[in-house]
């Protein structure tokens, strides 16, 4: 009885707080920090609202990674997965977050942009937030979690994967589900900035895949005190098949528009800046016009040129599942 009562109370709290969690859509230009060079399928929105409660409840008493012991219980009226997927993007009211943007230069010469929010207290627990496929630090679930963390006095930093911050990245290489080396550089950088702070990470969808792969590779040497992965596509092949069926094709069309726009933005930057090598690599992939499905994208964009790997790389699935079994 006590368990059912606590879950009911949690659901009521989620319904009351959900409309207040919103995002910064980039109306205010980000402020930059001048820092030295550093030598890194679909979410149920009820889970997004409850993640900050999970962190605040568990991290103080569990120094290791959170388990999946408690089943997901949707809020009343939100049992349909399509409602969970569409509720946030369609009904959340946008709000602005005062954030500071930091640009981290990677070892390979590319960059990642990160948006900081919350108190500037170096010994406070720090939460790193990782967005999903075609998302960014402006995604509603990212900014919503940052707002919730700040409300309980914790700073947070939202990572934009390569080319996702509103500016195409400098290399033909792009982000993908197995890019744990980028995440490792980010976490090492955060540790150097906040040597006294416990660091936690929350990864959504593709970001959760990258996070779990990193955890499997780093093991006990990881600088993370704890981690939460939400709606992770463990089997990317099965996810690619499922999103091409029924109503899910609506999501596939959205993702394909965003992913192809990502490639075109990169082409425009390379043309404008005269990056001939990058242009040649992209041109070798052929026309973008006939790509309709994740598998089309995978065959044309991933298989021919391993360097140009974007979300959907099956190696990411292999790594996450293999490391998890070990």
C-alpha cells in the first residue's frame, strides 16, 4: 500500500510540475567563456519530468549507477507512447534560461559547445545533460532538467554534440551513437574545472547510448559519481525498423529532415570556408534527395565512409550490449 501511495503522489507531483518545465529557444545570444584549449528513439516525456527527482533521491545515498528496479509508471492519461512522445514538444510552454556558453576544443581540432546554468559554486554536484538524435541544449527535456537542477541548487551543463549547437562543426566527422571518445573528453574537462564536485550525467535516447558505452569502457576509472540513461535505443537496428512502421513514420520523416539539413549545413560551411577535403568527402556520398528512411541514411552516409558516422551506427549497439553483459 505504501508503495502504491508513493507512486500516486509522485504522479500527482509530475502532473503539477510538468507545464513549468520549458526550454530556451535561443532568443538570447549565448555568452562565451574564454577558456584555454583542452589537450568530446524517442523519449517518454513523463520520464523527462521525473529524472531530476530520481537524481536528487538517489545520488546522495547511492554512489554507483542507478538500477532499473522501479518500473516506469506513466501519469494518468499518458499511457499511450505517442502521447508521451508528442506531449512535450507540442504543449510545453517555452521559457528562457540564463545560460553561459563554453566552447571546448577537442584533440582532433573540432569543437563542442556546452551551455551552463545554475549556481557557480565549484563544490556543488554538477549534472551533465546529453541530448538525443537531432536535439540540442535547447531541447525541452534538456532545458527542463537544467531548470529543475537549478531549483534545488545544483549547477548543470548541457552538451551539444558535434554540429548541434546551431553552428556546423569543422570536420566531416559528425556525432553518432558510439561517440564515447567525445564524451570522455568532456568529462575529463569538467573534472579539471570542478575537481571537488561530484559529477553526474543524464543521457536521453542517443545521448543515453553514448553514456552507457562510455560507462562500459571506463568502468571504475570513470569520473562520474552516478548516471541516468532515459529511453535508450539499445538495438538500433530494431529501432530503425520500428520507426518505419505505422504512425512512427511521422517521427522518421521528422528525423530525416533534420539529419539531411545537418549534412547540408555542413556542406554550406565547407563551401563558404573553402574546406575542399571535407567537400570532397561529402560529395562522394552521393545525392541526398532519395533518402527517406534510417536505413537509406545508413547505407549512403555511414557505410561508404567510416569517418562520416552519424546516429544509426550499428557498432554503437554492439558496444553498449557487449559492455553491459560484461
